[in-house]
């Protein structure tokens, strides 16, 4: 029997989400969430019966059609039309783990009782989540402002028996899937379509996914950087805590501490006759990796606020007897955060590739391109080219999307965040950094072998012992693409405790 996570007003953090994913927990509505959802829905239905004044998106058109009044008998059709007409996604398919996060975050946002939806609608989303029924969603179509309209419309289509979903058998029509489970299509009540489509769950899901991976890669960058430090026979004095106490950036101090812990007791690190100075890519690891850590801390705080918020529109405040049309769907905080995260992660890859470049340069008593008989063997010449190519791609992807805006909906929606584009760019950057670090690890592991019989620390030696089981020493040229892919797989399978990632 699978463990259960109860959706409630308790704070949803990255650590909690990581736990939900890794333990494959089922979702269930808490009593608190059920009460809040039902009270909000009942209040809205009574409001519509007693008051026929225009309320945006409930008995009016949408966007620049806000001044078109809709009759009571057409309110359900209005919401269904909204979902269908807004499902205009295109481009690549959103990865299934991110769509599943979209479901989780939409369920969370609707559970607070400020959206006026039926309990049945939220429960069906939970049923999709628990049964791994993942809607087919596309990456392009959201401007990151009126909510992630197109992606969330595709997420919502299966509620109506429309669109497509993934199952164990592949992609199937939602209508057939509902019939298979003996589920009737949801008949949307007033405002429900708008509640489903307004919101930032596309941007938020990408951000959460990127942050979970980025925190892991930040830790791995320190660990792999520590291997490279010994591989290049570096001076450890730049990691002395005295250096960092006088410039006490949180991330810088933490990085220096981690590197020192990783290399504690290293025979190579404790060797005499060290150079007075090492290249910046080694010597300034605390300053560069630490700045990325500080960025991660800031962006994590931004997304933690967002995923525990109500982001649809209008918002229903039953205690105050008010329904207010505002702008909580605007993705500007996320757009800026995603761009900032992308830039910070790109720099983590940038400095990693510089260390790889130094390792293959033939300096510090290492053979050129880290191979015996260089010339006959090209060795690790071209993996550095690959890393350089990926780093250059990241520089292009790191151009901020949030500095752009474009007018939509006949000028009614005249400033948008472009946070959805920032989200998809950020994911590509983060995935690329994984590749760059995997290539550095290949080079550093090979270089360490040329330091024998001297050894690194017990921790590093244990780490490398596991690594070389899949990526052994390169005696002579072989198909290194296989080694790159094996290195990426090794990093992906490497497990790190939450307290080390988010502490």
C-alpha cells in the first residue's frame, strides 16, 4: 500500500515534494481542504443565484471580452468553451514528471478555498495523479501572465473527456480513458474553467523540477570540483575558513566548508611543493559555486511562496463577502527567478568546463589529453570540445526571457512576463549542466589515476570507486560518447539526502 500525502494548508516545500515523488505517495484531500473547497463553491453558487451583476469570468466573457454578459443558463457552457478554445499548445511535449508536478500544484492551489470549484473537480485531478494518468501538454503557448493558459487548458481537457493522456500503454484519447475507469466527464460549474486555466502551475512545475535538480547539481559540482582539485594537484589554502569569514557570503562559506570536508585527509592535498597559486577555476570555486548557491536560496524562497499561494482569478473571499478580480496569475516573480536560476546554473557549467580544459592541457605532470601515448591516442581531447559546445549553448539560453513582453487580448493584457519561455530555457540549461559536470568527472577521474600511488581522501576514493565501475580508466582511445552517457547516468542515480540539498 502506497503512503499518502494529505493536501492541506501545511507548507509545501521542495523537501516535501521530493519526498512525495521519491516515495511515490498518493494524494488525498484533508478534511480541512474538503471543507474549504465546499464552502467556497457553495458561496459562489448562492452568490450567482442572488446577484446577477457582472462578475469577471463567472458570468462574463474573458480577456478583452470582459464586458460581454453571459446568461445564467450558459454559464457551464462558457467554462467548457474556455477550456477547449484555450487548448492551443504547440511545440515539444512537456516531460511527464513536470506534467505530474503541474497536477500536484494545481490541486494544492485549488484546495485553499478561494477558487469556487467543485470538490469533484479537484478529486478527479487527484485520481489522475494517483493513477499516473498524465495529460498531454505542450511547451509553447503561455505568455506567463494570464495564467499559463494554453498548457493548463491541455492539463484540464481530460476532465471533460477531451484531449489525450499518457498511460502505461502509451498515449490514448481521454474519452476512452474515462470510460475505462467508469468516470463521467466533469460538468464544469461557474468559474471552474477559469480557475483551472488561470494560475502559474506550468511555470511553477518547471521551476520546482529545475530547483530539485539544480540543488543536486550544486552539491555534485562541489564534489566533482573537489576531485578536480586533487587531480590538478591544487593548493588548499584558498579554502581556509579565514579567507571566507572576511567575505561572509552564505554560499561561499558553505562551499569552502564542503570542499574541505570532501578532501579531508587527502594524501594528494597534503603533499608539499604546491604552486603558490592555481587558476581561478580551481582557486575561486567557493566564490563562484557559492554565488550559485545564494541564487538557489533566493529562487527557492520565491517558488516556495508561489506553490503555497492562490494564483487563479478572480479570488473568492467568502468571509468578507467579496469576489475580487486581480492579477495573481501574473508570472513576473517566477520569470525573474527562472532567468536568475538559469544564469547561475550556466555559470556552474562555465567554470566546470574551464577545469576540464586545464586538466587536458598537459600541465602539472599530467599527460596531454590525459592519455598514454598522446598523438597515437587523442584521449580526452574531444570531450572538452563537447563541454565547450554545451557551455556556449547555455550562454545563449541564459539570455533573460523576462525582459520581453508582447501585447495580447486586444490590448487588455498589455504586459506579460514570458515566464513560460524562461521555464523551458531554464530546464535546458540545468540538463546541460549535468552533461558538463559528467564530462568534468570523466576527466578528473582519469587524471587522479595518473597521481597514483598517491590517494585522495577516503570520501573521494569511495566516490571514485563506485564511478569507475561504470566508467573505467581509458588505456587507449575508445568510444567516449558511451562514457559520457554512462557518467550522466551515474550522476542521475547518485542519491543525496534532503538535508544536504536544502540545508
